[in-house]
């Protein structure tokens, strides 16, 4: 027999906790964690890359629009638009702020639209007249190596990848100013040494591997990247495989760290060593501990606001930690071919969200 008094008490406690739920072994679940930070200007769509200036508090956002209206946007810490730079028909992916030269570095996968993929940069306090500098070209290195996958019955499957276009997707700086670059379609990790001195720098391939490619969905392999605190390990998300990988930089060893993260995309590491992952197909942010175990599930898609923007998260793509907040681009990009079956198709106003970092994750 139901005890309605107890049920009512439980509901009251959950509401009083602001949506926080602890279940099982201290997993924090907060479905309403994401709040609006900033709206994109009218006609500017599909925010993808994101970076933060720790000095000014500015948040940088790039757009991934194959319709030809791409911008690099600079928002103040209050969420107000400060400046925008036009990139026209070249869609942008990952961004990174370099404290050594006060510049924003940009993944430009122009090969996807018939151009030359490259890394670029621009002054951190840019306006519409600021010159975009070329850093390095990302050239084709050939198809990712075949991947052999073992089956429970002892048999094996062979995945052969095509010779895909160069698609630099995410960036991460080490303390020496070396810049790591992921390539989603070529299944590679590159390094540009002392990137602030480029364009005379060369691009080194430090890993070209089938584990960094995918035959899954969404069709992006190596995506978000983040360095461990000691800079010995590069964490790499593989979006189509729903995985987080670890690349040991000293040995080149590449291994699976975590599985079943639905659309693992952007990644960041907080000062406690927790991994924050944007699960773009789950419309959620997951937090993993040092063992790869999920300790928090934050936000979800809660519907479409009256102004046409998503409530909560919708296809969260890239994330960055700034102070006590984590900032997230709501890409809201429709991907499936059938018309009318995705809420992304009904979004008319695009936005950047943020989540307050919980103080009770350990």
C-alpha cells in the first residue's frame, strides 16, 4: 500500500534541494543545472567552439554554420556581446585562449567547404577590424589506420576508414606554449611547438590511430582534448564511439578510459582533477572522477522557450571552466536526415549556457 505522506515528503525534499538528487553511490543528478549566459545575435547560429580569458572574464564563441554566416564572438563576463569578427563561409570549431600572448587560437576546418584547413589566431580584445593571423596549415596525412575489434566469441571485426579531409576540431595548450590539435576525420593528434612564434612553426603528428576515428554517430572521431595536471596524459573524446581515451605523451600509448558517454564532445578538467564531458546526444554534462566513474549528471533538454531558444541543454558541444562556472555552447545542430524528428529543427534563437560548479562532488 502506498504511503502518500512519505511520497509527498520525498517530493518536497527534492524540490527544496533545487533538483539535486543523490542516488546509488553519491551520484549527483541535477536536471535544471544549466542557466542562460548569453544569446547569439540575430541570424548567427550553431555556436560550437568556446574559450575563456581568465584575466578579463571574456568568453569567446565560434560558430559552425555551413550556411555561410560564421562569426567569432566575444562576450563580456556579464553575457553582453562585446565584439564579433566575420569568418563568412568558413565554419569554426574549437577555440583556445593562450595566456602567453593574449590571443585566441581557432580551429578552421575549411577543407570541409573546399578550402585549406588551418589554425588561426586573433587578439583577445579583438573587434571587427582586427587582423586574423595564420598559425599553421593542417594538411592531409591519409586515412586513419584500420582498427581491429575483438568479439566475445573470439572472432574479430575489421574497420577500414576512408581518406578523409583534414578537420582540426579542438585545441589544448601546455605550460610551455605547445599547442595540441585533434583531427576528427583523419583520426589524429597534432602538436605545434611554441605556437605563439608561428607561422614559421611546423605541425608534428604525434598519434595517427584508428581509435581516434569512428564509424559511429555523430560522425566525428577525436574531438575534445584536455591535458592532465602533470601534462603527462592527453584526454581525448571520441564522439561517434561514445568514449574518452587517454594518450600517454611520453610513450604514445593510447587506451580507452571511459565508455558509453552518448556523443562525448567537449572536455575540461577542473582543479580537483574531475573530467567534465559534454555528452551532445544526451543533452547533458557528465563529471567523471580520476577512475573514469560518473559522479555527476548535470542538466538536460527541458524544452523550447517562447523566444525559440533551448531551455536547458540541446546538443552541448564545447565547454570551458572560468572561475566557479562551466560555460557550454548549445550547438543545437540537426543531424538526422528525416525532417521534423529533432527539436534542434525548431530552434530559432541560439545561446550559450553555464552551470555553477557544485561544491559537493567529492
